[in-house]
C-alpha cells in the first residue's frame, strides 16, 4: 500500500512539473489596472526587468533604462515602485508592470506541501 501511494504521488507530481516548467517565471510581463486600446502599444514597448532597493528608495529597470518614482517614460510617470511591481500613470489611467507571474510559485509551493503531507 505504501509503494502504491509513492507511485501515485510521483506520477501526480511528474504530470504537473512540465506545466510548471514550461512557463518562464522570470519573463517580464505587463498587467494593467485598466484596459484601453493603448494597452497593446504599451505592452510591446515596456518591460519591467529589475527592481533594486537602495538607501534612497527603490529604482526599476524598465526596457533597459533606470527609473525612480517621479521619472517619466514615454507619456507615463512612475508613480510607485514596490518590491514586486511598478505602477505607472498617464493622468487618466494607471498600469502595473510586474516582473513575473507569482501564481507559478504558488502552484509549486502547493505541490510541495501536498507531497510532503503524503509522506
């Protein structure tokens, strides 16, 4: 019975791993707080690549250039830099630039917990 449980658990994890591994969690992604026809143009241009915490606050690398709160990029202004995302506004709408999808880490964490509980 114990061997059957181990085999079933291993098969369950093995079937889930390719789905988790096929998505690159470090690939820059853009998620917006509001949707407009401009989103497609912005999505092709802006990519959040890094966020740094410095003694003077956070800075972010967006599409290869360094920005701080208050800096302008294209028609947007950097309004907030958080540890996991950057908020940009153009006066009418705001957009959130994210480093990567955190749902992938959540799924991997849940699978790990489930596997550990089965032991």
